[in-house]
C-alpha cells in the first residue's frame, strides 16, 4: 500500500541530518530549525527551515557553527525521506542576529532537471525481467536506463487491465539461440511450426527478447528487444525462415519467408537492429498468435505518446499518470519509484474526524464549474467512439448530478427516465446488429486476406508466364507442357479470385445494411423525435430545459489505441465529473495523540471519513491528499495542524470547452462514412495507401488497378499491364505489356505470334505500304540469320557473328562489303584487306659469345595481330674430316760434329709447388669438360752430380712410304643451351628459358622498320627458332 509518514518506533521524533552529498554526513539538525513539513500526494514534500546565525549555549550567546553549513543543493534526511535544499535562500537580519530561511524539497525534485526524449509510438508502462510476451521496453525502463532511479513496487492494475480480449497462444521458437559472425543474407533461424485457424485470418507476432550482440574487436556488448507483428494471413503457416539482410534504403532488416499451409511462400520484410559481423545470442524467440476467440484475461496496457522532449518529473506526473491511470510515489532514500493504480489505491483504516474529536474547522472548495453532463471524446489519429457508442455519436451524456441536486423539473425528470428506458430497449436491438456486423466484418477481413493471397499467387504465376511468353515459339515440348499446366493453375486462381470478389461484395452489402439498421437505431435516439409506446418522449419545453442542462466539454485523449478502451475511459471520466469535486482543508488538533498511533491513521492516499454530527458530510468517502506536520520543540509537542482531503480520487482529466460545434451533423457524417469502415475509412492499411497515392502515385505492385468495360478488361499489377478483348466471348484474345516487351495472343497464351522487345519484333507477317530499311529488323527462328540496319548477318550455333554483308564504318567512312569473322569476331576478310599467316624458320649452334641474330622487316600497310616465337632446344653439335697424301718422301739430316754439354757442379731441380689453390671455377671447368684433370704434386727436389751429355756425328733418315687418307665425317653432340634470353630491338622480352617454349613478341615489333631478334645462351647448345606471324594486309 502507499507509504505514509514513517516514524521510527523507538523514537517518536525522528532526527534530521544534513549531508554534503549522498555519502558525506555533515551534522545533525536541531528540530527547532524545522518550521514545518508539508506532505502532498502528487507533489514534492516541502520542508521549511529557519537557521539562526547565533545560538545560546549555557546562558551565553555564541556564533552558530551550523549557520554556514546550509548551502543550496545539499541534502537533508528526515523521517525516511531525502530532501534537496533549494536555491531560494532568504536572509533576515537585524542588529543582533541573522536568520537563513529556505526550503528543501523531497529528492525526486532532482528529476525535474533531467530530460527524457520520447519517441512517437505505443508503449507499456514497464517491462519486467523475464517477460517473454511483452518484450518492448516500457516508459519506466527508460527511467532506469537514463537515470540512477529504479522501479520498486508496481500495482498490477496500473500495468494491465482485465477484460474481454483476443485469446493468444505462445510458442517458444528458441531459447538461447547463438549465431556467430552475422553477415548479410545469413539465416538466423529456419524452423517448422504448425499454426492453422480454419476460416479466420491469422494474426501473430514474433518477439525477440534480450538480443545480446557482441563485437569482440571493440569489446562492445549491447542488449535489445524487438517485436514484429503480422496481420491478416489468409492461411496458416507451417514453416518460418528468417534471414538478416539490408533493404534498398540500406536499412538493416529481417527477411521472412513463411511457408503457408497450401505451400505458397509469403515473404515479409521487417526492420531490425544492426548485427553485421557480430556474434548474437537470442535469449528467447517467442511466437504469439491469436486463436480468434474472445476470453476474459489480463492484458498489458499500451498507451500512445507523441514525440517530444520533457523533464522526467512533470512527464511522469502530468502525462504518464494520466495515460496509465496511476499514481507515482518516490522512495527518495533508496531512489525507487513505486506505482499505484489510481482507482484502487488506499485503504480504509477507520480514520474518522468529528468536531468534538480532532476536527476544529473544515474549508470546502466545491468546484461546481467542473460538473460536465456531455463529454465529447477525441482519440488520436481519428480514433472515435462512434462505432461502440449506442448513441452513434462521438459524445456521451450523464445528468446524474443535476438529478441528485433536484435542479431538473419533475416533467423533465420523467422524460429523462422514459428516455433512459428507451435507450436500453434500443440498445438491445443496436447491440444485436453490432454483433452481427462484427461477425460480418470478421468474415470480410478473412475474405480480403484470401483475396490478397490469391493476388500474390497470381503475381508469381504471371511472372513465370511472362518468361514463357517471351520465349515465344522457341519453347521446348517440356516447356510447352509446363506452360499448359501453368495456364490451368492461373485459370483456377482467376476463378477463385472472381468467387472471392463476389463473396466479398455480398458481405459488403450485408454490412452496409447492418450499418443502416444501426444508423436507424442511432437516429431513433434523437431527442427531438424519440418515441416510445407512449409517444414522443420530449416536449418542446423539455428540450429547451434540457439544452440549458448540457455542460459540454471535450476530452482529447491521445493515449488510447483501442476505441473500446477509449469509450470505457470516457465513461469513467464523465462519471467522476458528475460527482461534485470537493477539496477539503481541515484544521485539526491532538491528532498526534490518536490512540492507534497517528502514523497508522494519517497515510497519503488512504480513505477517511469526515462526520458532521452522526452523518457523514457531503462528499462521502474522501481520501487524504496532504497534511502539514510540525516537529516537536523544547516547549511544544509535534503536531499535525491541517489535513487535506479530496473526493475525486486525486486527479481530474483536463477537459476543453466546446463552442459552436454542430454535433449532429458531425455524427451523421461520421456514420455515413462508417458504412464502409473495413474497406476504406477505418482501415489503417487503406489510409496508408491513400497517403502514399497522394505522395508517390499508385503503386501497382500493392494496389492492383482494374478496368472492366464492355470492350476491354484492363488489369494493371506489379507484373505489368494485361488487356483482354471482352467482345470475344472466349476471352482468348489478350495483350500484355511489361518486363521490357509487349506481346499479343489469340489463344490465351498457348502460342504467341507477336512479341516485341529491345532486340526487335517477332511477328507472323508484316504488311504495309512501305518498309524503312534503316528501321527494319528481321530474324529467322533459330536466329542464325538476321537482317538489321547493318545488313545481313550470319551467326554460328554458339551465336557468334561469322559473316556480314552490308554497310560498315571505318574511321568515320562508310563502306559496303562482305566481311568474314573468326570465332573471336575479328575480321579475316573485308573490302580493306585480308588476314595472312607467315612462318620464318632458322636454326644454329650458339654459345655465350655467339648468339643467334636474325632480321625481319615489316611493311607499313600491315596490321600485326599476332607474332609468336617458338624455341626448340637441342644439344650442341661438332664434327671433323681427314685428307689424302700425294706419294712417298725420303729426307736425310746430317750432323758434322759431335756436340757435348758439361755440368761442372751439382744441380738441384725443384718440382711441384707450394700453396696450390683450387677455385670454384676449376671445379666447374672440370665438370663441364673444359679441363681434363687437375694435378696436385707435392714439392720435391732432384739432385744431380757433375756429368756430361754428348751426341756423336750421325745421320737421320726419315722415310714416308706412299699412302693416302680417306675422308671421314662425324657429328658429336655435347651440351644443351641454358639460361636463354630473347631480345627484340635490344629490349629483353624473355629470360631464363631452359626448355621449349613460345614467346609473344608482337607488341615489340615495329612496322616500316628492320627489326633485329637476338637469342642468347650461357652454355653451348643448339636452338631451332620458328617465328609465326598473323597479319592483316590492307589492299
């Protein structure tokens, strides 16, 4: 229950303590400094203080050490409440002393300087932890997120309401679903789920509770909730697939694919939070669907708010309290916000006030100007009570107060009684019509949903059909069979569509008649003409008097989203406004000495009774809305000097005066429009479509356009424009335009003889007085020969152009000729020249010092398309040859005297050497056969004694007999060429070649110039070269 003033049970007088801030205590405050404390139900508690600059201690006047400790924004804790010192200090001084006078307000005043940005939408009051059904955060969740205040107690009646609502069933799709590294088109979940409600639309929602997304790169984690609502599914669903994606406007979305019971896949797109590249945990994914039944249950209150910036405290007290019909109380010590239902708040503790007991004086403020007998009700965005009000008007009436006060004549009272009885009788008839209308509306919504489903299916089928039409006579036999099957399916869907339209039109007529009947009931309640069994109810004098009794105000309520809830709230407001609002202010005495303890009796929000003698005074049951408390002092006890009461449950809705409004005209217009409520006026979908039409034009993909005239039937949808010749009873003559082409058929698209697109026209015959060759385009069935503005073109089986006879342009000059193309569509023959291939071959031994060089000259009238140099490597080749002699030769050599050589002493001969070094090149020469061997001889000596050498006289005879040498030929292969380099005009083209290969050198050759090709090698070898040239030679 709502907290009253709490007194420490061990000490009847609580202590006040001054704090520098919420953590640092400064000093205790004497009770003498506290003049009073005013407690208000819907306002901040206000403490009034007076602090002297001097005090008396032990008979001596000294400076007050506490005087300078009281500063603005410091805090005081007293009696279980925390206060903040306000800045409105006043200092009173005289010759002897100064006094600081100031106020401190309960600490919720701190919220008066904190902004809240409210987004436009509908919100619940508070989302409790673990709530899987209502996953969107509520208004008080914003308070917890944006401030250090938390939510404490919440009265269930403040958060929800009990009534007849749609029965719902919850399905847990997933618990703790993890998805790693979410990317575009990533499947979030793919699940079978069977929901089928025969002969009714399916309305459901998918709620994502506690979406925890983690970015491990930045170590950032966020938690969010999302809910996606889906309405008017004509079929149940058996499978759901949800993928993360980005739409055309670069919004992050979820793309849903719902597989319906009949197998059709219905696609929906809903906005979602940014998840790309993040790891995601979905704590709960819950699907909630309506069964179509009405049951009595508790339903969470959702209220509508407009976008705006507010301060938290006035936002809570002036807007949120009104929207959810609740009262806020603030626990300022623990910084908790407690919420109580306004209608049920407070208890009757048996608190009675008598003149001879506690009560000294009563001041009553009777607010008769607040009495209202007619309340005009306005909802947000055109929401009206007309459809649920038996009067059929946007206002309700209540004359209870005037009747109780006796301010109405007896004649008018009797007429009003007859009128009320008549209203009850008419209401029964009106309610019967309304229930039938609600049933018909339900059926029409289902039929409209079925219609949309059939249109969606036709859209898909026609898209496939367009592809077949575009293919024309090129369709294969299998495709032709599929096309016939498709035509049969489309015909069935068209029949279903026509049947549904017929059924819908019948329902609309029935609803229209029910609306007329309800309108007749409404009209019969017109006071000027209302008749019961006794005749006309109101006389002219009655009407004149009644007109003077109408006190009309307007209730503009933007918080409600349902017309029934808006109507019930309006009746509750009008009922309160027919109780004379009275504010009571009482002077009391001795209340703090109540035998039950005043702290158990005087509680804000509780019920009290004010007695005048033995009777309870006018106003009946009242509630405590405030009181003034003065702490005890040295010479006086604590006291409650006044208590405030109110009989209107704390708060009255703000109402506006209505002037010069012709209510009857407005209501009749509203009823006339309301005849087709489901088709246009009250259909939010239709309203949105109308706004989009006004802004963007008609979107044919969402609003099909029909034209059903006597000659042609026109159907414009997202697939294109379909036109049917209605003069042909078979309806087989049709025309289609869309998807980049148009087509004509005479057999309902079994065949199509005429198709035109960006590529040209296909037709069975072309007739006319002239054919313009520049615009004529003809093609044979297999598209191998085509005649167009270029001439005659011939294509091979791969659709590659191979020949053309006609006009072509070269360097801005138009020419005509036969042109042949190769498979790459390059010209090989034309009026300008032809393609020619040449080959040049040369071969030779090469070594490091002797490369191959050969020249090639290219004339300037050629276009070199390709030049490939092929290299074939082989071993180095060497050979020798003998010669034949002419006859015999005898030759004599004479020596006339002997020859001697003396050595007079010993000689020493040194052989070998020292420090012999073998290099890497020596080893390579040895391995490459350049050196036969490497000899290493150790150093040694030869010693010889004195000796003599001599040759005596002698003759040498050399004789060569007759002989001859036969010639001999032989080829010896040695090493292979390695590390080959190719140069063209001294530019290195290729290098480090060690095997057979080809080198493309066309871009290095130049026309009208002698080009030199050089091939080098690092080792002996032989190279065979072939140069292949592809040249287009101009004539």
